[in-house]
C-alpha cells in the first residue's frame, strides 16, 4: 500500500482515480441506504445494465457523426433516467409484473449497447472499461462531471429526505397523509439511476449493485438510524474504493474487481461475527 500512496503523489492519473472513488462514495452511501431499506436493488440492477445502450449510442454518434461533445457518460445518464421512469411508471400504473419490465429493460439496454459498439469503427476499449470497470480511465473532465452528479444526488436527498424516508418505510401511511408517493418514488429511482452512473466509472456495470448495497449492508449491522447508516456507508465505501486501488496497484489487478472482493469479504466477516455473537448470547 505504501508504494501506491507514494505513486499517488507523483501521478495525476492515480490522483484522479482516488478522488473519483471518494466522490462516488458519498452518493453511494446516501442513495445505497435508500436502495437497501426500500429493497429495490433488483431495480438498480436493471437500470445499471440498461446504461450500456446509452453509452454505446453516445460513442457511436461521437465517432461516426463527429459529435465530439457527446461523452458516453451523457448517454449513460439519459439511458439510466429513461429506464428509471419506465420502471417506475409500469410498477405504479400498469398491471404488468415489475420483474418482467425490469428484465426487458435489462436485456434491451445491453442488446442496444452491443449493437452500437459493433457498428462503431475502431477499438472500443473505453466502453469495455465501463462494462468491467477501470477507475484509472477517469480524466479531469470526468471528475467535474462526477462531482456535478454527486452534488445533484446529495442536494435532492437532503431537500426531500423526510419524503423519501416515508416512501421507503410506509407507502400506504404516506399516501393517507397526502404525500405524492408516486412522484417521490420516481424521484428515488432517478437518484438511484444517477448513482448507478457514478458507480459505473469505479467498478463497471456488472459490479455496480455490489458496491451500492454491500457497504450499507455492513453499516446496518452497527446502526439502525438511517442517517447514521448513510454516514457509515459513505465512509466504508470510501475505505473500500481506496483500499481496492491501493491493493490492486502493485500486482496490477483490476481495481473494480478488487474493491468488490474487499466489500464482499468485509460483509461476510461482519455477518459471521454477528451470527457468532447472537449464538453466544443465546447460550449465555
């Protein structure tokens, strides 16, 4: 690890990677708590995989039609928000099973992305890095974009915290009290969509759900208060992303995969320790 932190002082590439991991951790802790409490991680998974369609389309128009300003992340944001609206509308207004539409969006988004990537000339390594995660690909302009999305997520979460909390814990009571449950549920899905886009830069589409939920699952063993869970989840996410970068630097492992393995190991250890404590309490 010492070798990594010495390298951070010399290389801007590693500095950008470290900063992006810390920025993403804030939104991850806040929105991940809502996702875990509301039990919508499967929706987040559908949104995450649909993002490839937006990225592939953005890359295609950027290369083939010369739209230099169209960054793949812009396509990811659009695809994620569109998927969130469709899933939310169907789950609230339609008789269609929610898991059916999530599966359809999941598969359709991936298929659209693959088709656009196939039709885009050149070697699309940068899009593959979004699929599997490559935090070392983050540039200075990406940091500004990540920071902007981070601010939006935090601002909305702070402004509508009570309403989102009510939607997460008791929809029926909230509706009886006159709260526009449909609007705030859609808002929660949009926050989830933006956070998914942020996490894509760190661990890739395939492993987004793990980083969105595992730190919060660990935090939930130590506190039951929502804002405590958000704070601890953000800290754990920051520690995990930083540790993943540091541990992967020497042996040249994928940083995203290393981060997820660390998160899974931490969750497993906490789970086992929690069960052991409960078992000893039952015996004692």
